[in-house]
C-alpha cells in the first residue's frame, strides 16, 4: 500500500472528501467525520477506525499499534504497510468508512445520499 493507492481507494467511496490536517496528514472524511488518516512521509503510516472485535487482533500484529489519542475509539495505527495485504487494506478501510457512516445523523446521511 502506498499513498496514491490509498488515496485512490478512499476517494472511490461515496461522498468522501480529503483534506490536510495537522500540517502534513492526509485525512479522508465522510460527512466531515474522519475515517482514515495517512501520513505524507515517504514511509506510509495510516490510522483507521476498526470494529471492536478486530481491534485487539490487529494490535497483536507486528507493525500495527493502538492509534495515539484515538485508541479508546478503536482506531489503529499501521506503521508498516506490509502488516496488511491488499485485500485486508481494502477491507479495513471500507469497514472504517462504514463504521463512521453508520454513526452519522440520519438527516446528514439523507443529504449525502447515503440512505
């Protein structure tokens, strides 16, 4: 996984916007809520939200840790892109998107055409 592949996949999801936050982090949002954050350094590092049942399993893998400041909300930080294969990357990024979308107010989901 590299930044361009990640960016392309995230932007292929419905109603996704991108923004630079905290000076250098590329943030992908749906309904103004983040679902994926990627560092823009040469070595890719990516944070995303995951299901509670996946959080511990992911954190046991080498190269994945609880995300600083966001771990209580079940976010992980993938420090080594090789910690996940391509299918897993797509699955977990889509799962993060779905989890964040599910938490949006119904009115906003309707406005965005997500219902």
